[in-house]
């Protein structure tokens, strides 16, 4: 199957809108709330906020560098290399959180992002940390990061934060495609309405009618499963995911990144 393509303008606008939503939340926080723990190890809300900004800021930094000679990875292949960057990400996040006011950091990143992406072509290559990739693919990965960490922020603050629809859809589709690439096959259908349906897991392929093995869940639950925020067994117990058929247990494939 050919790699999915992403609309650069829609994805750029979605990232801008979601970052603006995060800024609105962060603007209202006091020092006590910035010091609250998160589900990301030792990071507080302050570090998490800095990381959200830096995730978008990575686009700015890469666009300011020379383009690599060849495309090495797609957005789907990006997921398998994220763990190797954890140490570097933690260090840069802690440094940024200690040195820069969160709102200042978000504003600085947002302004530069708007400036640089407004004139860049979708097929412009960038030298990402896990390999050279197209800009439109890079922006799709930023949707995964931004939606996931917005959810982390909401959990830390025990509040609800809205999601820009295109950002949520892009994150959902990219992670669904990642599952299909990790466990290729046609014996299980994973449905994440209204954004994605993929076939995966080797075995007898279903050809017509209702598939015998079906997994269905909502976008945020899917993103939590795919990124290790929610265990498969817990999702089943709380009925946020349904799995029918003897091959519909995809626990061994999760998480896709963490």
C-alpha cells in the first residue's frame, strides 16, 4: 500500500490551532499548577509545556537546516525510531523549562512556525532525528506529538482540553497506519470512527460481509493505546474498546511508540 499523503496547509493550520489552544490553557496556570506531576516520569506540567512547544519547534529548527539528499523514512516509519531519542529529548526539555517562561517559549515557536511553513513545499525534505523525511510527513508526526501531549496536559490538570479536528484525525490515521505496517495482514479490522479503518495481523483474510475479528474504539482511546498511556486490558475492562473474534486481541502489537 502506498504511503498516505497529508495536506500541508490543513495540517499546518491544525497544528497552529492546537498550539493556540494549549497556550490558552497554559496562560491561566499558576506556579502551583506548573509544579503538578504528569504521567511522564519526573516531568512536571512546566516540563510538559516546554516539550509541547519544542515538539512544534523541531519543525522550525529542521527547516533552517540544509535539506538532506534523499528521503529515508515515511511518517509511519518515524514511530519505530522515537524511543532512541528519549534521552536527548528529556535533556532539551528540562533545559528549556528551566531557562524560558512557558508562554514566551510557545509564542516564539508559534511565530517562527507560521513564518517558515507558509513558504515551504510539502515535499521539502528535512533531516529529522530518525531519518530524512518530507515536510508534510513531519507535520503529521507533530500532530501525533501535539495531540498526545495535550491529552497528557489535560490528565495532569484534571480538565478537558478541546482538540482541533484535523490534528486529531491525522494523529489517529498515522497511528492506525503504523499498526497496519507493524502487523501486516488482513485477519483483523481495526475501526476508529470517524477517522480510520485498517486491516492488520497475518492470518485468513476476510473478503466480504462483517469481518470475524473486529476491534473498535474512539480516537483518543486509540491514541492512548498506541502511545502506551493506556493498557489493552484496562481499555477492555472499562469498555473503551471492543474486540470481537478469536484473533482480535492486539495487545502484543501495542504500544506503537512511547
